[in-house]
C-alpha cells in the first residue's frame, strides 16, 4: 500500500479538486466535473499538471511538507 504524504485541495468553487501525494512519488487527483459526475479519480504525472495548479498546490501545501511535494511536482 502506498503511504500518503498529504492531501491538498485547490477547490475554488463548489466542485471538488483534491490532489493526494504519496511517498513513492505518485499523485492521485480526485475531482468533480459537474454535479452529476463527482469523485472522478485519475493518476497523474507532474507534466500533466498545469503551472497554475502547481503554483496553487505549493502555496496550499503545509510548510513542513513543501519541499517533498515540490520535488514530486518537479516544481522549480
């Protein structure tokens, strides 16, 4: 089983958008497309996440985990 580092939500409206980071470097995203399509799950590579969303994730990340999450995101 993968060990979770943290969960970061970058929701800015009523639709959910949560990223889960794991110690093995994998990233899971759980999000809502619309009210009839919720909790959609996808596994992402860092290159699939926009610069804007990476900025939001790093900004919302707990300070003590920021370095680890930035490394997983391949964030500059």
